[in-house]
């Protein structure tokens, strides 16, 4: 499932350092603007403790986690919507992503140059918001112009599209993002999908802090939380410098000792990956057998045939039924045989909606 999150932010806020911590694909990380020009794409393993438990019970030959894609996108500057800096490239790259991780610098360090000369994450957020909103406004105005003549015909569908675009335009002109506009029907949903607006994408704000602030945040973080309170967006606190140090440890034990010293339960990147997974509206189901235990990714709301299709398109085409076990029941009872004996293995048809943690076997005919 090729869904991906784009890491965005002003130059020198810690995007590439974060990307390096997330991925084995090493982005250049340096103390100057635009050190990332082409977007770097990393395939990131999604941490899931349920896999370890399934491995313990099933004892398969191999275990395969699920993944998502993270894209490190070039830093943006004022005027990007008009082509300043790497603006056009930045906006084109972000348009290709499904969700946004917006990195905000929330630490002081005289040795790291800020593109605007001072640290102010709220101002930084507003710079990027404004550029994305201006680009979206241009997109919506073009759509309105293309609909203008057709509206005169009185076609009800065209009139609905025009009215919805006008609503979006008014929101953007007020300096708000398109994600605050909710589609009320299929027509509006289709308009939003076709427009591919940058500010309609789901977003997560990542506050990059120093070591002293990694556990409880700081005043910069609190200002960010206050300003995004009405956006229905998550705010995560991570110290990319610390995450970079954690990534250098070779063993799990060494990493845990370092985290214990900082009073942290786990690495920040693990929380970020899970949050990104949720941001993309994804969930996990499992297949479990002697050959392998594997995690698979489906969208929330996926049907059993769609889940089967993630494994192979033939599974979806020839879908007959799904045999479904709930993860908690499987763990409590200890084996598939025990689940069957307890009458907990459910036979589901084409309309079954997959739930996170389902353990599934598919029957199909090609």
C-alpha cells in the first residue's frame, strides 16, 4: 500500500536528522538551508509489539512487519507559492504525499542558523501555512473559473460544485486551511479529491526540542499546542538530536539504558511512526502460520475482500470467505486450535469490515 507521509518545515528545523533516524536511507544533514533538494524516500517499519507475542505463540520460520513510506521534502521559504527558493519543487513533492508531518524548531542553539534569524515555531508554522494556502487558493480559483460558464446552464451538480469551491475559497482567504471544511455529500467529497489541496491533507505537528525538554516540552511547545488547538491535529514532542544518539546504539539493551536515563519509555521515532500510521487512517491485520507471521496494512473501513487483495489481487477477485480470529482471544487461548475449539473462529463474508488486530485466513477460488 503506497501511502506516504511527507516531512515538511522551514530549512534547518531538523527534518533530515529526523528522516535519518527513521530510515536506513541516509539524507544529507548539514547546517545550511536546502541540504535536501530531491525528496528522500524511506520505507519505515511500523513497530508493533503484537508481532512479538504472535511469534512466541506460533513459532514461525520468519516474522514480517508492515511498513509505511516517509518522504523528506526540501525546506520551504516565504514566496514558495510564487516559485521562490525551491518552492515549486517543494509544492509538487508535497502534493504527492497523503499526509504531512510538519517539523517545528522548538529549541535554542546559537550554533544552528535559523533561516529567519530567531526561533519562533508559531511564526514558522504560519509561513508554511500561508504558502500552502496561497497555492490552494490559486487551485480553487482556477476551478471556479472553469466552472463559471457551466454554472449558467443551471446544472444542479455543477452548481453544487461551484458553491462548495466558493466555501473553500472563503476559508482560505481567511488564512485557514482547507482541512477545516468538511465534505457533506459525495459531490463535495469528489471535488475535494479532485482538487488535491495541500492544506486538506491530514497533519501532525512535530516539535523538535532539546534534551531538557524532551519529556515535558517547553514554552515553545505550549505556544504551538495553543495555536493548533482548533485544527484537530496531534502534537508530538521529539528531540531529533537525542533520536540520532539512540540510533547509534547497536543493541536493544544499550538503547533502553539510554532511554531509562532520560526517563523515557521508548524512542520518540516509534511514537512518531505509529502516529503517522494513524494519520494515514491505516490499521493492521495479521496472517499467522508456521511459514510466517506477517502484519498487513489496510485502510480503516476496508472489507475482507479488500484485505485479501493486499496479499494478492487474485485473493480479492476470487474471495469466498475469511476465517477471522481476534488477537486478544488468540493470545488468551494460545493457539489457533484452541480458538477453534472455543468456538471463537468466525467465518466472515464479503461485507465484513476488518478490525485492527484481526488474524485472518482467506479462502478463495481463482
